[in-house]
C-alpha cells in the first residue's frame, strides 16, 4: 500500500469470520495487531475495545459446523496497524 492512501480507521468491534456482521474486509488489507493486557496476541478471532474483551479458540474443539469454539477473555484491549 502506498503512503498516499490512508488505512481505514480500526472499528470498535471486528471479527475475522466473513459470515459475521462485524467482519470488515477493507481493514484486513493491512496487518492488524492486538495487544491484550499489555501482551500482543496472535490468536484473536474477534475483539471489542469498548466492552474490553477478545474471543480466542478454545483448544481444538469445534462446533457442529466445523468452526472453532470460542471463549471470551476480559481485559484491556488495544488495536493497531503493524
């Protein structure tokens, strides 16, 4: 991406699942970093800054549709472009 183009603002809530209403493909054109409780996480499936939570996969467990089961962790969420 050239320096002339501005990256879209990071939303308050974002999901990597394309079937989610909180999915935004234009944000994923650049790498997004997530810091949770002052530690960078690479396994985040969904986040919400205002409510202070992230969702991560619960091991290798999957639901009946084959999607990973998610658990919600609460804490301080910071989101940034890498």
